[in-house]
C-alpha cells in the first residue's frame, strides 16, 4: 500500500504541475496578443536576448561547423566522397546544430537569468507590489520576455547558420585543401529553403520554451535565496530537456519522408 500511495502521490504532483504550467502558458499567450504592450520592456529584452547572446552563439556555431567538416571528411575520405563535405556541413548546421546549440546556450544564459530575476522579485514581494499598483505582472514581466524570445532566437539562429557554414568553409579550404570556389558553389547548389525554414521555426519554438519556463519557474519560486536557486536550476534543466524533445518532434514533422 505504501508503494501504491507513493506512485499515486507522484502522479498527483505531476498533473498538478502540468495544470499550473498549462494555466500559466494560456495566460502568457493571451497577454502576448492583448494590449497594453510595454514596448520599452520588449526592446530591453530584445537587446538582452539577442545582442548579448550573439557572441556565445557565434562561437558555438563556428566551432560546431568546423568540427562537422573535420569529422565528415575523415569518414567520407574512406569512400572517396570528400565532395559531399560541404553538403553535410550545410544540412547539419541549418537543420540541427545552429537551432539546438543556440537554444541550449540561450537557455543556460537567458533562462537562468530570467528565473533568477523574476524569482528575486517574487521572494522580495516586488511582484505583489506591481499588482498593488494596478500593473499586471504578466503584461509587464512575462509577455515582453516571451515576445522577445520568439523574435530573437530565429535571428540568432540565422546568424549562427552563416557562421557555422563559414566555419566549415575555413576548415575545408585552409586545412583540407578544397577549392574555395567549388566549395561555395556546392554549398549554394545543395541549399534548400526548407533547411533554413525548419531551423528558424525550431528557433521560434525554442525561444518560446526558454522564456516561458524561465518566467514560470521564477514566478512560482518561494523560500528565499534557496528557492530562487532551485527555480534557476529547474528553468535551465527543463528548458534543455524540452528543447531536445521538441527538436525531435519538429524534425519528424518537417522531414518525415
């Protein structure tokens, strides 16, 4: 009976958490599309998420493209198929590496920061003060962050696509002695709009997940500094797991043939 009670308690807690997250998500989506809009807050979050995350995303995608070029050449050289290196780098970066790695990097940087900031506001009763001043916390705190995340992650991923492909070009031309013109022509010929579009759609979904979970964990934190630390950890871990899950789901939807 104790085991059955434990299993039941786990399921009850799971459905309670899922219900709270579902209600929070529906409120967030509603407030993202209804006025008033705090454009100053949205612009501030665009700068925080987009501009200040650009260096880490650029470095990550650059070296990812370089590594893919090296590993692909090592494998394809056994079958005399070195000419396909540019195609593999293009597909790997645009479809998977750029959106997933940018999402994970932004989750670690922005998701944690949002959870810590909003969690501190919760435990210090600043969110209650906003409600007292007739300012909706969802309008002022949550919606601007979610809107900025949805808008800026595709921009970061698009820049990451370019830098990642350039990283493959650097390795292919200056280390593996490929012809620069042939490499660029092959990359352009193999490029398909769906490869780029799928990565950008993934980026928008990842941006929504990162900002939503960062805000959710911070908004529901309690217990002082320890609670804020737990909220920060939960925001990063849950966002990273959901990014990988939704990456598979979206890949299945786009490329199920």
